[in-house]
C-alpha cells in the first residue's frame, strides 16, 4: 500500500524553528545565523561586533567541543552561551531553543542575538534555527571560487561577509567575483567587506543589522 | 554528515504514520540540487538505521530533479543541476531560483499483510 506524505524531511526542525522565531520576536531580538568554514573568522567577527553593540548583543556559540568561543565573547563584554554538539556538524532548532532559554534565564535586554554555527558550509544549510537572516562568511585566506561550490548555503543567505580584508595586498582573492557569484544564486544578498583585525567595515555591518532589526520589528 | 540526522527524522516521521508491525518496502524522496543533501549518504544512513529499528530493508528511491531558474536578463526559464553555467540563451548569470532547495518525503510503500488501509498520525 502506498501512503502519500509530501512532508519536508526537516519538518520537525521547521516547527521548532517557528517556535524559536516567535520567542525571539516577543523579546524584540533580531537573530542572525552566522555560517562559514572553520577558521574563516566567525568568532573574531563577533568579537569585533561586540565592540560596536556592547551589551545590546548576546551570542549563542556552536562548536563541536570546548567553550573557548563563549569565553572569548564574554571577554568582550557580551553575554554568551555555548552549545557543544559533541560531534554533530550543525546546529538545529531544538539545540538553539534550549540554549536561548538558558540565555534568557540569565536575564538581560538585548537587541541582537548572534548564533555562531559549527564551522561548515554544507550541513547548516538544511536547518532553520528561527533566525531572521543567515549570514554567510568567506575570508581572503580561502578561495574566491567557493560560492558556486557550496550553492546550498550561498543561495540561502541574506548577507555575505567577506572577512580578513586587511590581507588584500597579499592575496589573489577577487572579492568582486565572490560577490557576483553569490548574487547569481541570490539576487537580494547584501554584501559586506570587513576586517575584524583593523575594524574596517564593522560599523557599517552593525548599522545594517540594526536597520534590518527595525524593519523586522515593523512587520 | 547531517544525512544521519535527516535519516533519523525520516524514520520518526515514517514510524508516526505506519506504527509498528508493518513492513516498510519503499520510501520515495525528492532531493533538489540546492538542498545540501547527498542522496548516497542519506541512502546509506537510512538503510542502516531502518534495519537497526526493525523496519526491514526498505528501498530508498531518490528523485533528483533539476532546479528551476529564470534569467533576469532575457526572461528565459531553464533548469540546471549545477550552477556554474549561465543562461543557455544569453549567458547571463543573473537569475532567480524558483525551485531546487527541497528535500521532501513524498510517499512510502508498506506491506500491510492484506489489512485495510489505515493511516495514523499526521
């Protein structure tokens, strides 16, 4: 006997993500899901953003092991909670929901919640966490041809951040190429070029996030 | 290797529908080229898990349709499995993606031992 289902395989995760989204919205939080390869500079970017946002930002850190990244963020004055996935290659909505409850129990008023995903350009693309936007990250220490090699993630992001631009004199990375290939998958993507080391581009990125928050809260 | 997590999800969904005592014969899945899911990895994980859960050795049949795109320069609708080529008419890489991100459990086929059709769960 054939039984029709027509259900997304991630249906249960999608329902958890919807619950997270409603809880974030109730708190006036704008949430971004930061996705990039290991070593692309995700935690360094969040440290630099902590300098702009101060205690208006909280962070959920996802790593396979250790709470090193949460400690780094807390060292910059932002509240951070760590998810250790113990081998899993991505965060899912229920992990983020539990971490967010832990964060909210600590008390605090935030405008922005950053979720740093596990360093990976494939697996996180399948999981909605309840975020407002996925931010994809590339660095000049990687190749400028990565976008079309990993189309599942770069077709889903709302913002592309190219980091480590202080290395530009030493690298052959063609930022225009990476950005135009990302637009070929995703015409609406907003592109940013930053250096967490020098701070270049960080204020513009943060003010864009705040303006996106204003838009999201008006809807 | 998130395919193991996805295989787990599929088995939860299927068990909710068929309950216990029915042999799962075939699972029909649609995977788009932008889903980020490997059909081979998913088939391996799903088959192993199904056997471990006492669901026998069902066939996982995967349909992999191309993504549908529309060229933003000339308006042509076209289909691709890979994204490095531009529009076949004008070569433009400017395009809107209309489909291709799906990973859908379409249907399952069970040996119900001649029992009347019955669907539990949602």
